[in-house]
C-alpha cells in the first residue's frame, strides 16, 4: 500500500512542478508583452 501512496505522491509533485513551470513561462510571456506595450 505504501508503494501506491508513493506513486500518487510522485505523480502529484510532477503535476505541480509542470503546472508551475507552465504558469511561470506564461507569466513571463505576459510580462514581455506588457513591456513592449509600455515602449
């Protein structure tokens, strides 16, 4: 049973990391657009 929980925990962590990376890149693109608009 502990093996199943470890699998679920690892999957959850991977999903969070991927989401944060995607969110970070999306915010970075938005910031670039704002900077271009300011200029």
